[in-house]
C-alpha cells in the first residue's frame, strides 16, 4: 500500500506544480457551487496550496494587459435575440458572457480558458 502511495505522489508531483494544473483547478472550482474547502476535500488537494495558487493566478490576471477582440455586432445581436440568457458572467471586468439555461458546461469551460489567455 505504501508503495502505491509513493508511486501516486511521484506521478502527481510534476503535474501539480504547474500553473496550468492549478489554473484548471481554480476554474473548475469557480464553476462549481461548493466552497474552496469542500472542493479541495473532494479533489484530494491541499486547501492551503489551492489558496496560494488562486491568489497567484488572480494577481497574474490583474497584472496582465489585455487586448480587445473585435466581434461583428450583427453576430452578437442575433445571438442574444435567439438565446435567452439566464446568467451574465463578467470576467475580470473586461468581458461579459451571456449564458443561456441550455449551455454545455464543457463549452463554458473552454470559453473561460480562452479568455484567461487573452
């Protein structure tokens, strides 16, 4: 049993040390409806380390200068008229995403990942 634990630790360590891993964890927590403590307990990750990475990633997002992406207004207008958004999401005070009640969580996660890289 101890050998299995050591193997799991050695395989998990390099991945858990990356910002990409923690960025994904923070995004998944934000899209959940649970507290940080509940999320970390469920995922088997350190609450302290999660908090450290969340603060670090939040600081990086605040320091990043973004560029605006041009979207044809006709596309946005027609999309908003055909879909009735039930939730508006503002990302870093730079983007507003209207989310209909029929959204796919995987699509939202992809959109958030793209926005986080801008």
